[in-house]
C-alpha cells in the first residue's frame, strides 16, 4: 500500500456512502443523511445507520445493499447496526440531495427546523404549506394523494404545467 492509498476504513466509508437509498434511488445513503458511522473492528466493517420513515420497508433492503456493496469492494465481514436516536428527519437530507431530487422531478421536503421535545408540540416556525413544482417552479400546486409510489412520498399536481409530481413528505 502506498502513502497515497486511502486507509481501509476510509475506503469502506466511501463505498458505504455511495449505496443508493432503496426508496429514493436518486439519493445515496450519505445524501439521505442516514449513514451515521463506518468503523473497522478487526476485519469487520461496522456500519451504523438511522432508519428513515418507520412506515417505509426500506431498512432491510438498505442493510442488504450495504452488505452487498461492501462485500463486492472486498470486505468479507460487514455488520450493519441501526440507532434510533436522534431520530432521522427529512432535514437530514443534504443540499446536494435536495438538488438531485428536484432535478429528477421530485419536490424535496421543506425544512422543518429543530423540534421541541416535550408533551406540548409547539411550532414556532411552521413550514410553509407551499410545495413548489420541481419542473416549472410554480407555487400553485395541490396534493392529489397523501401516498404515492412509496409511503414516504405524496402525489401532487401543478396547476401551471398540469403535470403531476411526487413530493417527499416532511417528517
Ligand atoms: Zn409545474
């Protein structure tokens, strides 16, 4: 190994970061914000992820894709762990991820901001109800269905360009 070669754990992290999200395959797990840590323990790669929507059956697929990707990159032993706290929110989707969603005609989730824990839910700065059309940018859009091809997306329609589009719902 030369001095320029990435360390084993850096390489494992690069591989894990490029695995695509099963629900939103235009995004990598890194862009989605679910990848918490990639570590090496002996010859085992330990990947820690935080699951996204509890209603989405993507977690098992995500685990399998991580194992497969890392095995193909030469890591024989892979362990994927999940941590539930702090809970993932759509605010964890990176700016690059939001841009890629828009480029693929999917409206990204609006930013919600930090949530207040406690018995009284209080929103000081509620997100705007407006979801701009990812194609033409018009703010004149309506929700057609709360659920689209997957539970995490809603189906909306744009009045300006008359096209339906999917919207990643905020959680
Ligand atoms: Zn439009």
